[in-house]
């Protein structure tokens, strides 16, 4: 799924604990897992890792990346 790189990174850093970036990337199962385990803090760590990995991916001419 192609998503805007900067929106995905912002969602991962700001609302990653709730899986909003996964819902934005059309991955509802992963988003629900983030939401179910949001009280543990583990989804936030995973979201930060996802944001860093997205930051390192090259974007196309429209600013989109494949996730």
C-alpha cells in the first residue's frame, strides 16, 4: 500500500500507541493489535521503529512510500 511518507511518520510518532498509522496504511489487523495492547507501551516502541524505517525509505515523486 502506498502512503504519504510524512503523514505516516507523524501518525506513527504521535498516535502510534493506538495503531493509527497502521489503519492509515490499510492494515487493520495490525492496527487492532496495537489498539489491544496499547496499555503495555510495546506498540509505541514498535511505532517508533516503524517511523524510523519509513524515514529511511526513499519516496517517489509524489512523496509516497510502500509499507
